[in-house]
């Protein structure tokens, strides 16, 4: 096992214990008794979007879990499967309109354009407000020879996305991307699912 991932999992367990200690209802919902080990499953959730303006919305109640599009149903995580985010990666695809690519079939291996690098990502959940806020240049690898796979932005505070509670992920960019081309973006959220007993 990679020692860094072992340390990360230990840190995640400590973070979850802190969340449970300050929210009795959350601990009760997950049926995790104080002091008991927290079951954590490594998970990568992902969302995709076609970029058509300056506001890119990734999570909508009408979207369902579809391979290559989104890894969960609608705008809520499954019951009893809250998620701790450890890192986020952004990937960008640029395709000729004539190729009629979709978020499922686009090749996410291009360097992100300046407008996408100068945007802001916000993850919000229900009445909790902003859970994470990130400048997008931290998410994208501008070195296309590595196919955007080695740029992950670690979230040191390991934010929690609660289950059964609506949330949204949105990126605002300063200007519309060049016309005549289809633009797509994928976000991978890597972390741990907390399994309820």
C-alpha cells in the first residue's frame, strides 16, 4: 500500500470522527457509535458538462447516473453514502462540431483554454452554503503530453458532501470560449465514501 494513501485514509477517518462528534443526528443516521472504526471505501465520483456559456453547471436533479456522464443519480448522493473529498481534478476536451461528440465520447486530453483556467469552482450543499471554493487553474494540467492526468488539487480540509441532500457544482468563467468548436469539461472528485452500518 502506498504510505501516502495510508496516511490520507487515517486523516480522513479523523476528519469523519470530527464531523460525527459535532453532528449527533448525522452520527445517528449513519449508525456509527462514538469511538467505533469508521468504514471508508475509496471512491472517485465524476461529473461532466458541455460548455456553452460562462456558467458551467455540473449537477442537476434531472441527470441520472450514466457511465461517462455522472457517477450518481440527480443532485444527491445515495442514502447512507456520504462522501469526503480529498482531491479534485479537471479535464478538458475540444472537439470539431462536425464530429458530433458528447460528454461521453469526447477525448479529455487537451490543455484548458485561458478562460477556463481563470474561472472559479464552487461546491454548495443545501443549507450549508459553500463547501469548497477553488480557482480553476489549480485543477487543470496545462501540459498536454501528460493527458491532464497528473494534476489533482488536494483539499486539505477534506469537505463532506452529505447523502440525500441536494448539492451543486458550478464553474464560472470570465468569457465564452471560442465558437465553431465543442468544448467539454470533466471533474473527478476523489475521496472516500462513508458506509453506514
